[in-house]
């Protein structure tokens, strides 16, 4: 009779352990998901900042490449001018 | 247990029961109130507290030129706002903000003390300013991201591009016309916040969905040509003292506008600093009396209708021709007797033009001018286009017919003029002018393509060819009015115009105020570009040939020399070398006159231009050079005898 009780208690213990492990795994998964969500939030913020910076830099590049700026620079700083006819050789 | 104690126990149990029942009812009531009565409101409140929405980086569509260069783009910049109730030290905050924002301290202080939950201090500040404000870390001061439109070339093509308002809505130009394509709807993702205020993402895709529908415009404008045109117009304004200037460059084969400039221009980023008059795209919205640049269309119509023939002489009445009660004279009181059609254009004879219009008759003349597109909108894809004024022929008097023939009493827009001449350049077929080539999405896929479309045929190809040859004489001939538009080794067809402006106060044409213009295309035998230059009220150099033709020449020369546009200098004289050579404004190199007069023409083929010149000089032979590269053809042929009157024409072509 005592043996039977022992068997019952030990199987109850096993079942409880399994349930506990399952619950822990479940909780652990949720913790992981939450952590990833936090990381995603950070990553999205960084991405947004980089996108903004990128578009600003692109605009800056276009601004630096504007014909008016290049012509002014070439004329004033480099002393250049539009070529005369005899200075142009067409190579094709 | 005695009866007494049993009673006490019962009373206690009853009391406890009542207490718990009351408590239960209270709890249930409260639960009912929280869950059922105010459930929705509380749920929303809770969501507000722990849920947030993040607006993702979205931009208004870009505008590119035909070579893919960005002309307009948007990005986000910070705006500064304040929650006045949260500000502790008003004085210090106002001082620091005013210093960073370069504004009045009093104004900032007033904003900080406003009885509102939130108010703006400055909108769309520079990145440096926002960085400095962020560094201050003042509670109650908030930096909010807002989109801002940048025009990367400042005023370049500003009248075509237009501008946007504070909320990024297109207000003028292409920004307005194509607003529904360029406008970007904000993209949002769910955003959670925990008890500590840390944010976490609640959107499984992390905002990476491809629901972004960014559309971009591709224009027909070439920003390099646009720059050259604007620069030359500005120079012309300085030189002639003109109040305003307009220029358009168009590809006559397709109707694509390569450049459209109005000077003075404006910076669209700060459009509010300029008057409406400066911001108006005068190339499409303003009409003017065209003056003599209208004459080619009159002659073309007459030729096409067969009322005159190319070899006919028109009596120009020795400079004085009476129509009704009005005496028509030539410009500068010149006097001509009999002129050919070619000479009528070359000398820009008012009387010749008026007499040809008379032969056409009012109704036919009106119909033909309508065929050229005068008096109707071209339907160019720009807002605010005017139709010009071409009164019905039934309302014309005989004087009207005569004056309209030389461009007085009719009102046209710059875009109508260039479209009409492009029709002549394009074998008589007028193409619809267009500034937008297409619309693409974020991945570069074409959403809409605007292919060139035909407006109609104005004249026959034969008539167009004849008019082109006449117009080539206007520029190429030594006594033509358009000599200042000559380009070395390229045949130019064009017409000058000097129109008196109508003085509305005195109700007559002013002798002081004029519009100087030049309308032409090149190369004449294979037209690639049509150019119109209009200068309003030049104070010095008041004639079209003096003021506007040089602008055309400078623009054309820079376009030919600096850009890879396939315009070869040699094309025009490729065949009948000896016949048309004078029209091509060929470079002439005169040899030393003291030669013996007896020589044989050497073989120049395969030699460079420098070698040909050296050999010719050594042998005292006059040569006319055309084209670039290496000599490929010559006339007379090698070995032919030549004397001191012989001129050897040599054609050069680049090596492919």
C-alpha cells in the first residue's frame, strides 16, 4: 500500500516538472519576443535616422553638383572659361 | 452553547454576510461601471498610454531632369514647439532659444508664456540649430519632425518646377500640376510603451512593408542647357537694361522643352519673399505682340496657299504704303522697291508682309494662323497657360489685316511662338510642347509615360523647307538682320523681332517701349533645337538683332561645344559643297595675296585642319573649311588647276 502511494507521488512529481518546464519554456519564448520587440524598436529608430541622414546627404550632393555652383567655382577659383571653337576636339 | 451565545453568533454571521454581500454588490457594480459603462473609454485611454504610433520617414516625390539629375527633393527637418506649462525658467529659456534661432527674445518669451498647451516657436529649422537645441535638453521644449522641400539648384527652372506650401502641397508649376502623383501619404507603425516608458515594436513587419507609393517626375528639361540659358539671359538683362527676359529651348522633332527660363527668377524654397509677378511663368502665362518674328508664318501660309510663288517679286512701295487711313512704313524708315519673299524676311519688310497678307485675305489668313496654333493654348503640361489674343477675322479691318501681318495687333505667348517655328523646323508638323517625360515609382518602374504627340500640320514639308532656307538667309547673309546669331560652321535659321509695346494709358503703340526677340533653330538642315529669346523693354541695344540674337548665339554655341548632343558642325555642307556654302557661315581663311596665281590643288584628304591651312598658305590657295576632325572631301578635286580666284572648300569629319 505504501509502495503504491510512492509511485503515485513520483508520477505526480514528474507531471508537475514537465508542466513547469513547458510553462518556463513558454514564458522564456515570450520574454525573447518582447526583447526582440525592444531591439526592433531601437533598430527602426536607427534606420529612420539613417534614412533621413541619407536623404539629406543626397540633397547636399545634388546641391554641390549644381551647374551654377560648378561654373562659379570653375570661373572664380580655377580661372576657367567656356572653350573657344578651336579648343574643342570631338573624339568619337 | 447557550441560547444567548447562539443568538450573538447568528447576529455576527448575519452581519458578516451582509457586509460581504454589500461588498460583493459594490465590487460587481464597480466592475460593471468599469467594464460595461466606461469600458470603451478606459480601453482607449489605456491604449493611449501604452500604445503609440510612429510616423515613418516618407518623402514627397522627387523631380529629375532628363539626365536623372535631382531638381527637387524632400527630407525631414526639425521644428521647435513649446508646452508652456512645463517651462520653469522663462527668461533663461527665451534667451538661449532666441540666440540659437536668431530671433527676437521678446517674441520667444511671449510664446513661452502663452496660455495654450502647445505652440510653435520656429518651423523647419536647420540641422545645426536643432542639434544645439537638443543639447540644451530643456523640459517643455519639443523638436518635431516636419517634411521640407529642397530645390537643389536654387532658382534653376524655378518657374517650371513651381513650389510647395508649408504642408508640402504643390502651389505652383509642376509641383501643383502633378501634386497627386508627388504627394506622399504618411506611413505609420504601431509602437508600444512599457511602464518605464521604453518603446517596443508592435508591428510584426517592423514597418518594412512595401506600401510606399512614392512617385517621381522625369522632366524633358536638361539642367545644363537650362543653366546656360538662364546665365545668358541674366547677362543680356545686364547688358541691355531690359526689365525681364524669357527664353525657351525646344526639340522641334518631339516638342520636348529642353529649357524654359524667365529672368528675374526666384528661389522656390523661399517663394514667399517674391512677388506674384516674379513667380509667374511668363513663358506660358504672358502674351505679347510678337512683331517681326510673326512674318515667317505669314509668308509660309501664303506659299502654302499658293497665293505667292517663291520667285515672285513683291512691290514694297518705296517704304510707304497706305491702307485705309493708315500709312505703313518700314522699320527705321527704310525704303524697298521690289523684294523677293526671301528678301522680305531678310530685310524684315513690313509692307511686303502686309501685301502678302492682303493676298491671303482675312478669313484664310486667320484660319492659317489658327493652324499654327496662335490664339489657342498649346496644352503644355504646365498650369496657367494663356491662349494669347487672335480676334476673329470677322472683326478685322483692312488695317488690322495689314498690321497683324507684321505682328502688331495680335498677342501670342512664348510657348506658342516656339511651337509654331518648331513646326516649320519639323517639316511642317507641330508637336505639342511638353515638359514631363514620365512618372516613375520608387523602384524605377514607369507608371506613366508621356510620348510626343502631334498638334497638327501647319504647312507642307515643301513650304517648311522653303521658309527654312529663307530664314537661313536672315542669319547667314551678310545683310540679314539676324547676323548676330551666326554660329561658325552651323547653319542657323532664324528671325529677329522688335515689337512696339502697346501703351494702355495713351492707347497707342509706344515708341519708347519695345520687345526685342529672336526666334530660330539649328542646324538648319537637320533641326535639333529651336530657341526663342524675348527681352522686355531693353534700354540699350533695342533691336532684336542686337539684343536677343547674341543670346541665341551664345546659348547655341555653348550647347554645341560643351554637351554631347550629336550636333555635328560638318553636317550642313556635306553635299552641294559649292552651292550652299555661303549660308553656312563658313570660316574663310584668306591667303597671302602676293601669290603667283598658278597652282594645282593638292590632295587635302586625310589631313588635319592645321595641316590643310599650312599647306594652303604655302601654296597661296584660298580655302574654306567646314566641319571638324580630318579632311574627307574637297572641291575642286585634287590635281585641278586653280588661279587666284579659286577657293577650295574642304570638309572635315571626326574619325569614328
